[in-house]
């Protein structure tokens, strides 16, 4: 559970959001693209594994990164998923909601 908690904003940020206050989170990174989005670990065409199930061992599916900073038309303005991935087994396209190893990692 701690590894999940580490991905959430700190308590002071959550309190400010609850009060409706503006907060600079997530923190800015030195490596930003021209839209102000952080650089990502993987590139289009790179082979990855995505977490698709709860099991640490069997809950992964292999795929290929198809798009960086994916978004759907009905998402709030400025909302993005770092990656759109086409899965190898069924050619389904999914998105990775975060650029962290617990969600997406390089293929083994």
C-alpha cells in the first residue's frame, strides 16, 4: 500500500484542493516539452508491459507505445495520459495513466 501512497499528492496538497485552493502539483520538472508536459521514459514504438490486473506476476500485458500524451475528447482540458499502448495479444489500445513502473515498464 505504501508504494501506491507514494504516487499521491502529500496531505497538505489534498487539504488545499479540498478547500478549493490552487496548488502547484505535480511539481515541475526540468525536462518539459513545449506544452509544459514532463519528458517521458518511453518513446513511440518502444516495447513495454502494462499493468492490466491485480496480480504482481500475471497482471501484466506486453504491448507497444503508440502515442505520447494521449487524451480523449471528453477529458477535462489539460488532462492527459502519458501513453497510449497497443497490446500484443489482442491488439486492444489502452492508456497508461501514469509514467511509473507500477503502471508501465520496459518489456523484460
